[in-house]
């Protein structure tokens, strides 16, 4: 088994971006700029956003973290998004999900200018992805494509099974892997909680992606010999041995599955890091689009 190491692959992407940003220093009036809106104080969201901001700094990208209290109104958030949409000094805008229950998430996402929607959640970008057109691809599926590419994993003609059909991971990835592109050209099955005989379906996979949110759900008996296994799941498990009080677990029973597959992503250190690298890459492209007029 070989590790699909998100640390190595994401470091490569960040290095490339850092070089390009530095190279463009004298060509463009300012560096790329990502704005992140964070509502409330959810522990996991705080960690994700902090990591995104830190990554921006490391590659010479500007960032702004805009915090709102948990009881902020829909109107207050919408006003901020409208302001950022019109701000020529900001290239990319993300709103960290999930939002508090009283906020209409769909309306918030639809308000983001698609040209700044570097999370790729806006219907315009989701539609372009569906059609195989140029647009912003949702960061987690894009990060997975980058990882497959970095490790030169052959995808054409392979059976890919994706477990989990969310709008931000499973569904867009199922479309991307089915497109006539590289990586792509897979025969794709998108499985979910109503799938019958899930074990048998998973056993058909040359490439198996788990995006469920249940730690250790994919066990060795569900995995074909020599399959490529991508674990998207991240769940916090109480762990008193850790300073933070928790450890992160993926959807795959790593210990047993790793004995059987050809490649596997670790958690942490796999898809999560690639997601951030893909977000940076989208932001850089939004910046290029602005100054190169693409
Ligand atoms: P969602 O909760 O939106 O979707 C989960 C999916 O899993 C649903 O489609 C659901 O099916 C399916 N599912 C649930 N139970 C079963 C079951 N018993 N058998 C088969 N399918 C099942 O999750 P997300 O896509 O947002 O996230 C999935 C995981 O990935 C989470 O752990 C999340 O934290 C992680 N994540 C990691 C990211 C990263 O950067 N690494 C980024 C985004 C998410 P149904 O539709 O029928 O309900």
C-alpha cells in the first residue's frame, strides 16, 4: 500500500502558488485576496478558517477574516456579502458552513458573486461543473482531483464508487470523475444511505471514495484488492490523550483497509489539506481572471 500523502501534494501546490504570486508582484497592483466570513464560534469551523487564513499568509496571499456573532441576522450577513461582492480589492469570498439554523444558507450562497465564489458552491459554478465548463470547482472534489493527478493515478475506464451524495463533496466529485477529462473518464456509481447491498457496490470499486461522516464505516470486507481508497470523512472523537481533547477520524477503517488497497489517504493529512490547497488555487485563479481579464 502507498500513502496518498496530502501533506506532500498540498505543499507542492502551495509552493507553486507562492512562486507565481511572487513572480506577479511587479506585474499586478496587489497580491490575491481571500475574504472568509465566520458566523458564531463553532470549534471545528474556527479551526478550518484559521487554517485557511494561515495558509494564505504562507504563500503571500492576503486574507481577511470577517466574524459575525451567532445571533447575527440574515440581513446583516447579506449586506456584508453585497459589500464584498463590490469590493475590487477582494478576489475570493467564502462563507464557512454550517451557518446557524436561523440563517437561510441557500440564499447566502446564491448572493455571492460567482466570480468570487472560490468555494464553487454557487449554482452558476455548480452548473458549469455539470457541463464540464470552466468555473470554480468545489474545493474538496478539486483537491481530490489534484491528489489523483499528483500521484499519477490512472482513472480512465476505472469503476469509481463514491459513498455520500452531498452537494459539496460526493455529487460534484461524481460528475467530475465521469467527465471526458483527465483525471476523469470513470464509470461512476454514487451511493448513499438508501443504496441496497452497499458492500457489494463498494466491492466493484477500483477507486472508492468515502464521504459519509461516520468514523470507520468503510471496513476491509467492502474494499476490492488493490483499490484506490480516498477518505474524505473528518469526525472529531473525544481523546483525553490529546492536548486539544479530541482526535480526527476518517470514514475508513484505515488499519485494516490499508493492508488490502493499493493507495489510501490518511486522516488527518489527506483530503483536508488538499481542500485548502484547492481553495488557494481557486482564489489565485479568481485573481488572474480579474487582472488578465479572462
Ligand atoms: P453530508 O452529511 O452532507 O452527507 C453525508 C452523505 O453520507 C449523505 O449523502 C448520506 O446519504 C450518506 N450516508 C450517511 N449514512 C450512510 C450510510 N449508512 N450508508 C451510506 N451512505 C450514508 O456530509 P458531507 O459530504 O458534508 O461530509 C461528509 C464527511 O466529509 C464528513 O465527515 C465531513 O466532516 C467531511 N468533510 C471533509 C472535508 C475535507 O476537507 N476533508 C470537506 C467536507 C466534508 P443520504 O444523502 O441518503 O442522507
